[in-house]
């Protein structure tokens, strides 16, 4: 068996376990369930860790996999609870807030699916409030590259969010 | 809109949204937007994508989840180990089957452990990872990579005896009536209750015992030494003699503790320590000056982090080929 790079895997785990749990919580609303889902996803990743190219977008993969597992989980739970006599009202959220929550989760997946460098540039500018010049200095790249990465981030987000963009107008109006 | 222009237009839009544009750029963009309704639509789409990003970062919860990463990592590792030991799992599909297989596996393995402990041999192997285990008498052992430990029975009578290949750290529960013996190649280590490490890899020229606490008797057919805390005994197969000396390697347990200290340590010794601590395969090419020395300490750092520090302090250059890392230059 080819030796898998456990250290790289551990780094990935330590870096993303918490954000992924936070993300899963947006679906399942229970920390233990969220942790269980994220653990399963890491186990699944480990099984093919040596077959994936080294520059794979693990972050994107992990967020998508957690999302899918959460959706399956909710589907199973729904099936299960429809068998019992759970009070209907408890599960029903208002339409609008459900859409808002879904949009929020889709955006989170879309951002985390950006290629690593691109995501980092976008995050430094939008989250940390760094100017293009500051981002360029911090990453040791040219301002031109920052411009290109920012535009790539926008184009990819637009492509990925597709029909959800309509919702954004709706939400902000 | 011209496709070739797309990139540069997107860049201008991104710049404008991030408020990085000059007044001229802003004016040019505005006139482009007004040229065609498709242009305006394109601008608005990207603006929405941009807003989506801002919305995400604003809503990012600052509240930390109560998660202990060390604990979670340990949990995952134990699950990984189970998965590697039971490749049969991958043959199954479907959750029910997987759960059934899991239950069966646990049932079988606990039965096997129980049955083996009765009076069969138990063999514990650590291959790619270090492994901690508790022996039937409550003593604990941490096995280094590529090491194995075997014993017979459940220590309920006679001498507590185990056989080691490779390296392990022992913490032995004291029992004066029942000495604890380790067979390692042509040597025997005997203790009543203490902590120490034994290194006896096949293919290495020596067997070494380093004592952390208590007293250890280390013997071969030709000699016998008593080692105290802080001492180290080295057995040389050619002479079958054991030499005793103070332990000078502060890092003898770094494979277990992941704590490493270098004090004016030569690059060669640094590399040997790292290879032992991380199971890595680092080599130094002949062109690197032998005079390089390192003073640094690391606690729970990844190999990558350690290399990054060495790289910047010694001006190292290295190349990575698969699992091997070759240091090809140093600025010292």
C-alpha cells in the first residue's frame, strides 16, 4: 500500500474540522450530529487520499461532501419523523427564512469551493478588509495577480450560485 | 460583449466593487455599462456574487464551537486504524450492511482478543503510526512506527514477559513478585516497575535502553548492567557487550512526545532526530557543508513547520521527491 501522507491529512483536519462542524450545524442544529457527519466525511476522504492529486481542492470537496451528507441526514430524519406523530408546527419554518438559510449555505459552499489561492485573496479583501496592495504584499504576488484572482472569484461565484442570485435581490429588497 | 474582453471587464468590475478603481476607471466602466443592457446585466450579476461574499463574511459566526481538536483528531485516528485493519469494509455497500459488518467486526475482534489472552500469543503491530496499548497487567506501552510487541497469555502467572522488535516506551506497573521482562534481539531487559524506552530495530547495529524513571536491568549473554534514570545502555551484537553511559540525547522520546530540542546540534544529527521523530526520510546531499549547527526547540509541530523554520534559519534548500526529502544546499 502506498504510504498516505498522514501529516498533510492531519493539517487539513485541524484546519477545517471546526469550520465544517459550524457549517454542518446550519443543517442539523446539533453539535454531536454535526461532528459525526464531519468525521464520516474525513474518513471517506482518507480512503482515497493517496489517489487524489496533491493540489486537489480538498476544502471544496469537504464542504460539498458535508453538505450532501447533511441533506441525506435531514431526509432520513424526515422520513423517520413522519412515521411518528411529531407536531407539524415544530418543523415548519417560514418560507422566506428557509430560503435565506439555504442561500446562506449555498454561498458558504460556493466560497469554499473556490481554488485555494483565489479564495484566500477574496477572503483577505472581503473579510479582513485588506486593500489589493496589502493583499499583494502579504502573499508576495503582484497587484495584477490580485486583480485577476478577485475577478476569477466573482466569475466563479456567479457561475456556481446561478439561480440563487435571484434570491439575493429578493433578500436585500 | 467580446469574450476576450471578459477577463479584463470582470477585473474592472471586481475592482470597482472593492473600491479599488480610480476616477477614470470608474468613468470608463460606467460608460461600458451604459453601452448595452447585456453589459449592465453582467455587471449586476457580478455585483450580486460580490454581495453574496460580503453577506457570508458578515454572517460568519465569531462564536467558537466547543470542540477539542486534539480529542477529535485522536478519535478520527482510532477510526482510521480500525478501517485500515478491516479492509473488508470497503467490499460492503449500503449503510445497513456496513453497520452489520461493524458490529460483527467488533464482536469477532473482542472474541479474538479474549481467546488469545487465554493462552495464545498476542501480537501488536504499529506500522505507519505510533500506537498506544495497555497490557493485561495495566502497564502501558507506546509502540513506535514499524515495531511490534508480542506476549503469551494474560500475565496471570510467572514472569511478565514480552518480545519487542523495533522501538517502544514502557511504563510498567510495579509488581515485586512478578518481574517484567522484555526480549529484544539477543538482550533481556528486566524491571520491577519503571519507565524506559527500548530501541531494537532489525537492521540497526545496536540495541539501546534509555531509562526515564526507576531501575532497569539490561543483560546479554556476555554482560549485564543496571541502568538508572537518565542512563542509557547500548548493546553491540559483535561483542555482545553492553556499555553504560549518561543519556545525552534529549530527543530520545520525541517520536512519542513530538517535543524536539536542538542545542548547537549538527545538521546531520538534526536530520537523524527528525527521521526518528517523524518517520521521515530526509537525506543531506554531500555538497552541504558539515559545519551547520542548529539551536531551536519545537513542541507538537508538524514536519512541514519544522522544515520551514530550518529553511529560513539555515537558508536551506531542499527538494521533495515522493516521501523523500533531500537537503541540497545550506547557507552556513
